C-alpha cells in the first residue's frame, strides 16, 4: 500500500450514483487509509458521469506521479517517512486558493509529500468537504494540468467551519477527525503507528493570529511529532503593532515553531545570492566600498491597485514592498559571510549575519526618501479617503555603517502603475581610473554594473565597456549574461519551483534560513517606523506621476544626488544593436 503512487482509472459496472448509471472512478494507491466511516466517499473520487460503449471503455489507465532528482535524493528524509497533518487556517480565502493549495499540489505531484498526508482547511465560511474541493479544483487544474492528479490531491483535503478563528470547539471537532485518520497510519516495516507531524498555515489577517494561535495551542498540537506554524505578512504596520503580534505568538510558541514567510526569499535568484556571493573567488575581493560605488534595488509593477485600494491604502508601498521584500534582498547582498550558508544548522548563522546588517543601518528620515503617487490612485472606489497621501512609489536612501559599506549608498525603489514588471539588484562599480583622459571621444564612460534580475526571467548579467565594431573606436557598453532559461531547462518543475512551493518544502524539512526571525523583524521596524509616522502624522504629500511611466520625473535626480549614478537608457542588454541600427539608418 505504501509503494509507488499510482492513480488507476477503471470502469465499475452496476455502480449507481444518485438516479443510477455507470460512473467513471479514480482510485489513488499508496495513500493514507481512511476511517471506515468515510471510506466510501473518500476512496473513490467521482468524475463527471460518462456513458461509454463497450468498445470505448478502457480496461485500465494509469498516471505515474513525477519522479525528479530532488524527490529521489530526499526519499529517506525523516518527514517523508512520517505522517503529516496540514491545517490551513483561512482555507476559503484567496491566498489559500491561489497560493497555499496550489503549492501543496505541486509538492504532491512531485512526490515531495509523505504518503500519509491529510490536509484540513478551517475558516468561517459554511462549506463541506465536497464544496471546498469544488471551490479549489478550477484553480488547481490550471496549476497541474492533469485532472487525475488534482482529484488524487483533493481526496486528501477536508474542511471544518467555525464561528471565529479562535473557535475552540470547532478546532477540537476538526482535530478529533484528524486524529482518527492519523491513528490508521501504520509503518509497514515495523507495524507501529507512524510519528504524526503537524503544519499550520495561518492564511488570515494578523489581527486574528493570537486567536488562532490560542486555539491551535489548546487543541491541535502533536504530541508525537513536530509542530510548525507558517505566518503570512504583514507582520504589523509599525514597531508597536509588531511587538504586540510577537508578544501574542511568543507567549504561545517558541521561535523554532514559527516560520514567518516572505515569498521573495523563495525566489530562485534570491536563493542563489549566498552561492553567488560566497562561492566565487573573483567576486569577494571586490564586494566592498573600494570597488562598489552604489547598490540600487528596484521593484516595478505595471498595474495599480485594481480594486484592492482599500487594503493597499492602509499600508502603502513602503510597508508592502520595501520594509520586507527589498530589505530582505538588501541584507543578503550586504551581509558578512555566515559561519555556515547551507545545511541543517545554517539557519541561525545566516539570520545572525542579516541582523548584523540591520543593526548597522541608520534609522530612516524624511530626507532619505522621495514619495510618489500615480494619477488616478484615489479614483479606486474602494479607497474612502480621496485626499489620501499613501505613496504608491518610493525611493529610499539607506546607509550601512560598517567597514565594508561605509559611504556606499544603498537605494531601494518600488512603485505601482509603472512602465514594466521588474525586480532587480544593480551593483554599480566605481569609474575606471583615468578613463576620461584615455578615451577623450567619450569622456564619461558608463560604469560597469553587475545586475541580478529576480523577475521576470532570472538572469545575471555584467555591463562592461567594449570598442564599437568596425572602423569606429567609440567605446560602447555591452553585456555578458547568464540567463537561467538559456542555461537550464526551466520547463522542468524541479528546476523552477514556485517560491511558495520551495518555502513550504523548507518548512517540512525544518530549514528556517529563508524565514524571518523575531529580532530581524523587530529591527526592520525600528529602521522604518520613524519615517512612516512622520509621513502620516504630518500628512506629507507624494509627488504625482503618470501611469505607465518610470515614476516621478524627479526620481532620477534623487538617485543621482544620493549616489552620483546617472540613469543610462542605453544600459539595457542589446544597446549595441540599438546603436548599430541608429548608425545604419544615418548612412
């Protein structure tokens, strides 16, 4: 029963469903035994009824769940040999539907969930097991593409409703059923009951974290296996609210239980930063103030709030993107080498190094930032305050006061309704000494740059100056690049896992390096809270900018003032071809 996972399709004659008729059924082998009370409804997943002729009826088809190198490597990992109960709090919401369940489905499809896994959803919505499955299925089929695999996954999904996120009685009823299922999970090697691990995903607003945490602590903790809680941002909106949330959670759980998820830490290029920085001998000697002139982190979205303005207006771009996503990338770029960068004991070493960066950062002031808001932002009908000063764009100058980075400006830029979708880290090197005298035809050579593009299309490229081809000796800027899509087969899921999928697997493996620690979180709010309160208390108005633009017109002046870096439209890959086209058109 616990061997290869196969979905079998076969025809059963004389099965009557409802008013009668033949039905097509799916059975999933290698899945957890179901209590007798629910065997009939759970063992077979009913697909749309089909009336087939004798010749059309297949005797048997099968679907083999994916085997990839990583799942084979992990096949003896402890959590895969044990049982797991995953509880998704807020299961009827958009986050669960669009991120949590699809990510679990990908792990299921890739054989990266234990064979004895059950998934319980909890929310206030009145749903049944069947209506939850119907609610999720259209989204899951888009992710997987195979209805058979989706149905196999959904056979593991159950649902419990409650009057609130802290309804002790409802949690107790849910866990009673879950424990009945867990009691039948037997290890075939020794005949003993499997160790039962529990993973809780809080896909709910932060104001009910405490209620849900209390209910979990009282009714749902495993006594034979590990217990881990995934907590979604926002982790507060300033230092005071962060401290309140932390007090609620740390009063119930220890730090090793808590996984504060920031999905940017699961992106491929962010995961690559430690190896890129500390695994290349040519890079480390120049990764300091002697060679680097400035670092610019950019996040751009080509759309506005699109009906979510009521939510966004409470937070703004600084809280939504900069205090978490971009700051996390900044700490990885600026940190000193940790004692360990990978492995089961590396988590605290990596996070210790990140915290040291944050402690060396100056608290932000109004002089350190430029605020913008796109025209028409307040027209979003979900925004009640039509005089809102919430920024949809910000550029912030950060200072890291360490021997490595003293005097090097770090700029974070983020905005909505801009001209493209992009997130990148641009490391700008100092000017080539004497270049203005050596090359008088172009006295101001563009600086060399190392660019790490996080999205779209993860890429590393280096901007360097070369001679223009032909008789001309004009220096031009060109690129040496390593695109993931050209180097690796990114169509293979195990080469390109979704960020949430990767991070969920890290939780199951007990790897906390890619999750935010409590002291790290608190220090980030210490840096940003004075600035945020200044903007709100003094009603600082942002500069207006046009939609589908690069942001406020004065943003380039702000960056040049802080860094000395001048925006170069020709610094994008392919500029040499563009220059060549201009030259040909002039002939």
